């Protein structure tokens, strides 16, 4: 099912054909540079299963993204629920987090911002979500730039509990958008 269409993109359900390019994307050290490690083949496959289940159960989630001009899978963008009982102990949980990850060859073309704006419009039209959060490593300037471009404001910093103390990715920032 196609959930969101933008000028250049379609955000949709995950398809079997997305699996191989998604696994490859998660093995790319440039794509994973703001994460402590690459995502294994099994973890990538489980991500797809979990993302699709969220879409089916909630009506939203982390959608597969394809280019309208080529039909090519390029990554994901969407929203997910961060629960109180997850790894984060942040005062605003539970919350809705917006997120994205794209293949390197599709960077610097405005796709992440375009897809994120599409997700925000979808949230306004089809959900009762009143605020959306974004979390990123403090060094992750590309994602922070997208969050700022879509109107999010920085609200706090925290130490990511799943990243060891002293690691350069441990410090994270939180951004928020009131809908």
C-alpha cells in the first residue's frame, strides 16, 4: 500500500525486493557512521518485519521509500513509538519519533527532507499526534540539519544508555515539533 506521495517519492509498505538493498545499506560504513556498529543481515531483516508490523498495527510506522521516477528503493522514513519501558529514560516518553535513513547515493538531493515533510503532513491529516520528537547523535549534523529544516527545535541532550561511556556517539540531542 502507498501511504504518502511527494513530488519525487512514494512512502509505502515494505516489499520483499527491499530486503537486499536494505541489508546492503545497513552494511555501508558511511550510512552507519553515526551508529556504534553496522546492522547485521538478521537485524536488518527483523527491522523490516517490525517496521511493517507497526504500519499494519498503527496505520503508521517507518515506511519504505522509493523514487517515483525509477521505482528504486532508497531507504526509509516515518514515525515510530518510543515506549517508556525502552532503553531511554527520558521524561517525555512515551512519544512519537520521526526518523529516516537513506542509501548514500541518494544523499544531498533533498530526499530526506522531502520524505520527512510528507510524513508530517500524513501525521496531521491521518493521526491525532500533537508532537513529534527526533533523536540523533550530537555529531550527526546531516540529521540535525533535516530536523531543523522541517521546523523542529532542539530541546535537550542526553547520554545514550546503549552506547558506552566515552564513546564519541554517546551524547545525543532531542528535537521536538508541536503539530
